[in-house]
C-alpha cells in the first residue's frame, strides 16, 4: 500500500495541484525542491497556498510535507548521501512530475537537460529505493504530428514533432521504457492533453498554452476600448468600432475552425491520477488522461468572443493570406500566440484512452465539458490574477 510519495515539480501548476490532492487523500509527501532566489519553503508557499481558502488551512497542510532540498539535473538529485540512505527505506513511490515547459527551439538544450537528463537522474534515484515504483507525468502530445489515432501503448511510430518540448518528453518516455525493461521496475505513465485551470474555480498557477489565445484577445479588447474612450487613432486605423454595445475587431486568425483542441481541467487530471494510485498503482500501464469530446477551435473562439462581448475575430484558412496579406494587427496577434499556432492548424489525433476508462469505470470521475461557462471561469480567473499583479 502506498503511504509515502516522493514528488518532483511540486512548485509548478500541475505539481501544486497534485500536491494538494495527494494531501487530501492522506498521503505523506516528500517534495524535491531546489532553492533559487528564494528558499524552497518560500517557493512552495508561493505556488501552493493559492489552492487553500485560508492561511491557516495552508499551514495545516504544510505540516504534512517534508521538503527535500535538491535538483533533478544533479547526480543523486543533489541529495546528501546520509539523507539519500534514510529516504531509501521511507519512500513507497516516486512521482516524477518536474519538467521544463517551453516550445521555443532556442531552449532545446535546457529542455534536454531538464526533461531527459532530469528524468534519468530521477530513475537512478528510484533504483536506490527498496521498492522501485516510478510514476511519470508525460504529455499526450508525444504523438507529435500524428493526426489519425494514438493509443496508450503507442510511442515511437516515426512521428515528427511540433516543438522540442514534445520531442524531449518523447525521449524521456523512451528512456523510462529502457529502464523498465533493464531493471524490472514498476512504471506508470500519465499522458494528459492540454491542461487548464480548475473546472469549479478557474484557478491556475500560470497561464500558458491555450491561455495565450485568451491573453491576446483580452489585450486587444482592453487596448481598443481604451483608445475609443480617449478618442485615439489606433482603433479607427485598425477598423475597430462599436456595433451597438459589441466591439467589432476585424481580425483573421489562420487555423482550422473544425480542428479540435483536447483540453482538460486540472481537477480532472489530479482526481484520475490519485484514483489510480489507490487502485492500480503498480499496473505498469500508460494512461491517456484526455477529453473524449474535445471542443473545436471554432467553438472556443466563439465562446471567448461572447465572453468579451466582441465580434469580427474569424478563423480562416492560411491560404487566404496569399491574396490578402496580414494586417499589422493580425501580425501582432499571431506573434503573441506563435508557440501554439501549430496546434491551431494541424489536425490532432483521436487519443484512445482504454486504460483510463477501465480505471475510472466504477468511479464518479469524468472530464467536464469545455463549454462557454467553463471558459468564462478560466478567463475570469486569469483577468483577476493579472489585475492583482498590477
């Protein structure tokens, strides 16, 4: 029975939510956190406390956590030999969640160091334990540019990748399978799709991926509304005006209106994972934790425009721009979301999730539909967060 979990990446978005859910489920946690400009303890509080309603609740939860100072890019995770020896008899399961998430090609070296070498170091650490049980958070997008079907037991199918993040997560998975075969360790792999904030509260620690689209729309709406209010020239030059109380922003975005974006809320992911820890922690399976009915890009765009009370933003085929070049504002918008543009145009595969379905069969856990009400919660929490930072 799993009682004590060693977790990496607890100060990130997914890691902080996993930490919170694991605490609710009664696990003892040992969190690998490195000191940076602020101490590991301060980093944990900054990333985890927002999930609790009061400071007192956070302090109570903090008492159930032990911080292990270390770094996944270091041999033995930078843990002192005496501490390492003690840990080897205390840990029931290693949960490797830490990863660098950026899609920029210029970050390839850092991505390889964090996501591949870091994973190797955590695997080597796991081998030192009396019960080498390893769980790993990957991504469904190790599928790369595959656009038909991708199963949970698929990995190396000759796919090309959209960015170095996908590629390094793929290589990390391949490394994990090599360790599994060579050292006969128990391995579970979780492949979430695009993770967004909590389905009930909209809470998120950072705003990456699909949020870049929301952020870019919000920036333009605020900019043009303020410009019109001050009788400036930006809006008129861009052809932006009010039609009744609706702000019309003529903007074309290259993409496929019928293309799906497989989005899941963070609470669905953490509940599915923690259920698996209770029921099939040593199954040795890979789990696609995905949305069986993902929204289309057109549906998401309509929801976002409705939330901001705007019109005029259209998803169009990229070939349109060969005869009618992009305006300066369209170039600005595309530049703001450049990391996710491949996901707006390329068809994504159907992610088969039979292992996850079987695991959740008798549980009251399902992926919430990504509809306007949920998008509104995510958007509202984002706006509230940036206003607080101002």
